[in-house]
C-alpha cells in the first residue's frame, strides 16, 4: 500500500510537470506568432495575439514588455508605459524592461523621466552602459543642459565609449550647441597675369541672443592701389521653426571699395522634404550713385547634399543686370565638415570679394567656379580653404583670368 501511494504521488508530479511544460510550449508558440505579426508591422494582430498568450500565463513579464514596445512603435507611448509599469510591479526586472522603458521615454520626449530611468537601470544592473550614456546625452542635449552632458563624457568610466562613431558625433553636436560664440578670420587673395593682386581680409564675431544670431564683421580691402574698411552687422531673427529673417547694415569708411551705406533684408522659409526658399533685397549708397538689388534663393537637401541657386537683379539709374550663383555642398560628419562647389555667371555688388571703385562692374560678364573644403577640427574650430577661377570682362570686350585663394579659421567659444 505504501509503495502504491508513493507511485501515485510520483504519477501526479509527473502529470503536473508535463501539463506545465505543455502549457508553456503552447504560450511560447502563441507568443512567436505575435512576434511574427509585429515584424510584419501588423501591430493590432500582434497585440491581440500577445494578450492571448498573456491570459494563458499572466506572470510572463517579457510578454508585457513586448506589448509595450508594440504600442510605442505606433506612437501610443502612454499605453506602452502602463504595460511596462505592470511588468515592474510583478518584479520583472530583466534588462529588456529597462531597455524598452528608456526607448519609450526617448520616443515620447520625456527627457527628465528618461534621466531618472537611466539611473534606475544602472542601479538594477542594466549591463549596456554605452546605451545608458547615449540616452543620457540625448536627454541633456534636448534639455539644453550641454555642460552637464559634456562633463558626463569626461568621466573616466565613460572614456571607453566615446570612440564609437555615433557617440562621437553626438558629443561633437553638444560642443557645437554649447559654444555659440564664434570668432572668425578670413583672407582672400586674387591674382592676375598682368595686373596687381587684390586682397581682402575680414575679422568676424558671432553670438547667440536667445534663438537669434548676431554677427559683426570688419572687412578690409586693398585693390587698385587703394584701401578701404567696412564695418558690417548681420542679424538673424528667429520667427518659428521654419522661418527666420535676415537684416544687414554696413558702413564703408572711405567708400572707395565698399559702398558708403549698405542695407539688406531677406525672409527665409523652410518646407518639408528639405526645401528652403527666400526673397529679399539690398540697398547700396555710393558717393556718386546708389543701387537696389532684388535677390532670392531656392535650396534643397538630398541626403547629405545641398543644392542652391541664387539670382541677383541689380537696378541702377540707367542700368540693369542679372547674375546667378549656384552652390553644391557635400556634408560629411556635421554641418561644418563639407566640400563645396560654387559656379556663377555675372557680377553682383552684393559680393564684397569683387566690388570695384566704379560700382559699374556688374554690367560686365564673368564666369566663375570655386572648389572649397571646410574642416571641423577637435570639436571647437574650423579651417576653410578654397581655390577659384574666374574668366571676367574687366573692360568692354576685354577679358582676363582671375585666380583666387581663400583661407579662413573659426574658433567656437563658450
């Protein structure tokens, strides 16, 4: 009798074990179907099927996390957070819970909550410290707490991760956003076969005023045996995310190579799919004349490339002229690392590189092309080098070759 009882107990244990294994296999099979639906972007079917599996085994925290992710992929992040909280309430504290929770908070732009969740993930032994660092940097960046983000990258335990290309680009972007005071120096040399070389140098300072930008220029030119100095300011007024306005004023001290007074205005508008357009004008007053310029531009981003075209229509008493400049840029690591090719037809007084003492040169023909490279160095400085060639009409029906070398340096300061 005793042996029979023992066998009966073992039989019930074995039967219960088989039933449990069978039920678990059934739940896993249903869960696999839900996962397949999700990979095919059939999110409603994925959630419905996952709930069937969850009803069969309510203690499966991984299914709760899965459902949360599917909701988040549909931008239903409030629902996603509810399911993540349910998983945590049942003491499910696996790595996938914290990874998903951080991703949901990132997608929903809840950056303060994301920083707290990063801390909680580390406390519970979340192994992917590079992922935590990445999330923290994004959160600090969007909260505009750039100093805290940069200090985080300087901690010894994080030095190992910053060589990653994704993190390196993010850290560079933090320096760019923080260091908004920019000091620039430029020099341009134009030389000719049988004419005296011409020189242009400028020293600029740019700073952020809230969402707006102020730039101050000092331009010095030496041409035709004369010198001239121009002080100039640009103000970029932020109107909205897709709109801004440009204001300009410049004063030429001698008014021999620059206009005595220069005023500019332009309105910029961005559209979806990388399009940008603008419309504006320039007014220039010389000692013996004045002129008005109508200008516009249309630009388009295509991947890492930028294409733009700008016309200038010059109106002066008894004279009118039209010129064009086309520009192509190929960006590399960021907006300060690029190659550019510029081609143009005609002359415009808006171009300080070519303004003459007669201010009538814009009626003459010119065909120009320039290749330039802008390099972003050590996250805080830029170097610019360019080579250009112009076939220009310097007097009626008389042409010459102009060769241009330009170099510039910028440093981004706090």
